[in-house]
């Protein structure tokens, strides 16, 4: 189905109520403005069609061309679910088995106990080998690791030489391992006799009419409506050329618009079928969503993680290639799918924005979710502070998932930044840590229009 026909069908299909649309639009526009995101695209669907699709901001700052629902971005590790699906298709056709050792298919010197299941679920025992970081840094020209990664053989040699880094027995613990999906792509190539990118294009992208999705950089360049990638550093956005993941396509190399991604997600909502084409039987596909490993953010399956959002389950995956970020998620319980893509990395995963959109769709105020409520609280507490008569001065600002503070004065200048460990964010209670490791309570107290920061002997008023 062409995208023109898809949009026409969307107009005939159900749509979101205006109040929900307003909530989502305000939520995302606020994040663009406050987090220096140039452009963002969103699509929402149910199992039958698109409910809402739009863009916010600019796909290119210099020209101010708008981000749209058709803008093509790098989707990073959302690509892993495509490798998972391609693997499960081969499982369904009895061409491989999830419990097969990887060494059954590849001439690679890793422990025979490591299976495809372990690679897909990030439970192989390997820690991250930073191949993606090294390649992205090199291709973007922002850092050089000095590791030979110029060919497929280099990448496999890097994996083989790291077997002493294995920390656990296979299946014992979850550790995100990008190179595991690179190996999965190699297995698919071996079994099918076809390049991984060609196989996925033929078996997934083509049948789903994802006609603006590609692994190819030249094809990306041929699209008029494509993102300009921006690298964020020192509060500045710098345009960069798109890094192509030639040696890690299965781990993070796909390029796509949100409209294509929600077609893919609709197939998952429909149990492996879309528009009369079945890509995988439902029973086999369900294995991708099972809780194969516990993670801090929720159970992990094969290229999918299930997150709790206000007591509701959202199956999804995020992705980042430093200059582009992504989230794709769906909820069978609520018959809804969400795709979000941005042309920079704002310092957090787009899964957080996806959860906010999902909350709005399911009747929960997004601002009550931890990510949004903490950021609002941190923004409230941030700023410049001073003691009586301004003799001591302090600054407080967000840093990662907490705040940091520095105090200075006539003797110690500006002072040094120190992180604040949250103990009760809503109550404004944190701890600083002394050089001796002692906990120093830090309290933020508002009385009327005055916000004070209490630390050690000091009371500091927000300026």
C-alpha cells in the first residue's frame, strides 16, 4: 500500500479526541523547547490504521524545513526487533532453533554454550564491547578508539578476543550486548545465503510496504524529506553526516519514518499479520515478548522490553546513534502503537517520551510519570542561590538523573560541582557526600515566594 493510500485510509479511520491530541502536542513541544531537540516525528495507530501522525520542529535547522510524519531518521537499536523477527521467521520454518549454539552456524571462537536465545535476550555473559560507540565516534569524527574495526573480520576478531571479558555463565544475567545482534545478523546471512540487509528488506520491509525504510545511505540521501542529524555537545547542536552501520546493521542500522514503523507495529498488534500478509505465526512471534531476562527498566524478550507505565504494560524498544534517537512501542491490551523519532540525542531515551504519549492515550496525566515529575521538580529547584548579603553563592542544576550543586565565596571561588543523591525528591531532600564519604543533608524549603537551600551551616536563598 502506498503512503498516499495509507494517509487516505487514516482519514477514514478512527482518530484521537482533540483533548488527547492537545495533551500530547503540548507534552512533546515542551520537550523540544526545553531539551534542544530540533525535530521530532510521531505516529500513533491501532491494529487497523493510523490514528494520528505529525511532526514537530525542524528536520533541518538551517533551512527550517519541518519535521513531518514522513521524515526518515536513523532508528538505532529499534532495529534489533527486526533481527529478532527475521530470526523467528527462520525458527518457524525450521531453518534454525533458538537453543542452537551460535558456533553451529558461525566459525567464531566463542563458548559453545552461547545460543541464539542468549544473544537475542542479552544473556550471553558478554559485557558490552563498545563496537557501536567506537564506530559511531569514528564515522562522526568526534572520537577515536584506535581499535581495528574496518571489516567484518575485524569485528569478529574483536568479539573473539574479548572472551576473557565474559562475566557470567550464559543465561545467568542480563547485560546489553550490541555485538550479540551483530552475530545474529551473521547467523541469518549464513542460514539464508543472503546479505542480512537484503534478507530483512525482502522478508519484512517489502511485505509490510515499508517503502521509505532502508539500510542504505545513498537511498537515505535520495529522500527529500529526511533528517539532518545533529550532535549535541556543550549546549550546541552541530550537523553531522549520517553514520551508516555497515558492520552492525542488525544491531542498529535501519533508517525509517514513523509511518513505516507503525505499519510494522500494527503487524505485531495483529499477531504477525498485516493487510492479508502473514509474516510469522502468532505463537512463535509471542516468544519475542516473553520475559527472558529481568532488567532495571522491565523484563526483556528478544529485541523488546516490557515497561510499566502507570500500571499498564507497554512493549517497546528505544534506540540511539548519537545524532538520532528512536522509540517504537505497542500495547495489545489497549490496541495502540506509538513511534517517535528525533534528529538528535537529548540526553535521555525517547522511551520516556513514548511512555508519556502512552499515558495520555490511556487516561493518565503524563506529568505524573517519574521522568516528567522529576524533571519538573529539578527545574524548579535549579538556579542561583546566595547566603545573607550574598557572601556565599551557589548554583544548582540538573545533571543526569539528579541535581548537582556548587558553593563558592571569597575564599574558595566558584567551588566545585558535587552531585546530590536524592532521598525524597518531592520533599526536596538530597544528600551531598564529603571527601571522607560522610552524608551531608541538603534540604530545599519553600516558604511563600522564597526557596531556600540548606546545606551544612548555610542557608542559601534562590536569587
